[in-house]
C-alpha cells in the first residue's frame, strides 16, 4: 500500500486495478507524453499534490507521474467524487491516497491538507488542482508550505475563476497555469466530455428515454453546448437559457429555442444546469415546473440548483432509484439526479477515457512546465504555451491515424505581412 495511504477498504483493490488498466490502455496521448517528455528527470524527487475526483482516469495520471519519478499524493475535491475501489488500487501502485467516499466535508479538507503536508513538507512541489481546493488551503491553513510550491495547474472553469479572483486581490503566492483554458482541454473535455457523460448519467439513473423530451440547458458555455448537442442528437427538443445575449444568439443559430428560465420552467421536462454560478434554479422556478420534472447539475459548483430551497418547498422526499431523489410539491413530483452535485461524477463514471486522455496529457505537461519554469513565472494566472497545446493535438491526431499540414514559409510570410 502506497506508504501512509488512507482509503476506505483496501480489499476493493482488484476492481480498481481493472478500471485503471482499461483507462491506461485507452490513453495513447498520455502514454506518448510519458515516454517522450516526462522521463527527463524533471520529476525526480519532486512532490506532486493532486486534487481530482478519484476514478480510473485520474488514477492513471497519478501513476504516470509517479513512474516519472515524482512522489505523488492525491485526494478528492469532495467525498462524492471518490470511487473506493480505485482509491484502494491506487494505494497499491505507489501513489499515496487520502480518500474515502464516506468522508464528511471537514474530513475531505483534512485529506487535502495531508496531501499538501506530504508533497511540500521539506521539498519542492507542484500542484494539480480542482476548483482551487489545494491552493485555497495552501493560502490559509498551510501558509508555511507556500515557499515550497513552484506552482499549480487548475482543471476547471470555476477553479480558474477563483485563481483570477486571487490574482486580482494580489494574494496569489505562486504561479498558476489555467489547464482548463488550453484548447485541447475545454474544446473537448468541457464540450464533448460533459455533453456525453452528463446526458448518459441522466439516462442511466432515470432509465428514461431522451428522444422527444423537452430538455432545458441553463448556460450555453462549452459544457452547455455539449449537453445541448448530445441531447438533440438523441432526439430531445432542446431549449437554452442564458444571461449572455451573444451566447443566447449562438444557441439560437445552432437551432435551439432561447428563453428566460422562468418561461422555460413551464415547458421543460429535464433541466440541466451548466453555468458555474449560484441559484440558477430556485424555489421560484420549482413552483412553475410541471409534474415529473427532472433536475441535474453539470456545472462545477454545487449551488446551481438550490437543493435546500427544493427541500423546504416540498412536503417530503424519498429515494426512488439509486441517485434519484423524488420531492413532493403539493402533489407535483420533482426528481433530482445526483444530489445537485456534478451529475456525471456523482452519478456516473465521469468523462469518456479518450477525453480525459487529452485533458491529462495537458495536465501532465502543465506540471512538467511548472516544475521546470515555475520559479521564473510571475504569481498570476498563465496560459499553457501554445506549442504544448498544439503538440498534444498532433499526438492525438497521429494516434487516430490522422494528421494536418504545415504552413510553407511563403504562406507564413503572407499571413504575417500586410503588403499585397
Ligand atoms: N461536469 C463536468 O464534468 C464539467 C466539466 C468541465 C467544466 N465543468 C464546470 O461547468 C461549469 C461551466 O463551464 P463552461 O466551461 O461551460 O463555462 P463557460 O464560462 O464557458 O459557460 C458558462 C455559461 O453560463 C452562462 N451563465 C452564467 N450564469 C447564468 C445563469 N444564471 N443562467 C443562465 N446562464 C448563465 C454564462 O453566460 C456562460 O455562457 C463550470 O462550473 C465548470 O467548472 C463541469
């Protein structure tokens, strides 16, 4: 077992190993990044602290970093994102894991603190963060470790927003790479990954049909676009709610109805939030919804659907299927899938492996970049250099037997100049 790991049940490891092996086999991009870039000695003796949902793809990323010489320690950004069999398997593969699906929010914070203590106590470290969980603690309860942290790389849109807020306030004490903002991340992970896995989670947990349903997507960013596209592809009649008129117009041009949320409530049958904001669906909305409405959140924060408000508005609730809670509102039923937390992770297996292969190739290269250049970067939010993003896309195209052309020097000159 990976040194001082703490997991719920070590005997679950065999199932976890099978899941990790499947992810490893379907990760050609990360495997090539490992072979071509990560084994150059950069990670020897370095601590790498990881806060990501504990499931097979994340596990494989941490194994790859450990194989490259890093002392890797991982915890989950929340207990609902822990697959105990994967945690048990990971602990047997040389990665230190502090994760249990039964932890409460306070214990979950303690697990993240343990990660910081282990990776940055007495040596340099880089962080791979999710919603700035590790970074928040490094700036509050673990300030003493700050000088040891060369930088962190952030996985989510919501996390990058937090880092930008820290930068604005001038409190960020190490540089951050916005891994989320790499094109090979958000164009695929947020769009196709969330699209496929959120819709799959809703269908699997309700066992209801998507075709013909009136589905409302709240937020038409990268995630919302993916959700709308997958639902429409399965025959759902999709409407979009936005606060940004340009994004609303984009949804209209993509063929969807665009309308205010309160109006959408009267016609929708399935509602999926993907805004990263708070109180997107509240009591006001629940009161207008039809009998049998289904709600799910695919955004990265757990306050998009006001679950407390739903509980207060209802006379009672019960679990009607695994991951589906039924609320009774004066005879009308409203169903909440996955507790209002990120539905594809709490009530599903997360993104498809090939999507996370791209995302984690980016994350591994972010960690590598920070390990080598973190000390020279200013304490603010940086983008991953474009060449690294391009290289990941090139490796993926090559892995699927495709490729792109290069500009000739004449074309480069033509594009860079202004004379005819
Ligand atoms: N489920 C997942 O696996 C997954 C994957 C990637 C990102 N995320 C999370 O999903 C959220 C959205 O990410 P994104 O990359 O699409 O962000 P984005 O910034 O591209 O899009 C968010 C959209 O929501 C809109 N919006 C904000 N408040 C709204 C409101 N009250 N009503 C309607 N629309 C509103 C914004 O105008 C914007 O167009 C973030 O929290 C992100 O961290 C989840």
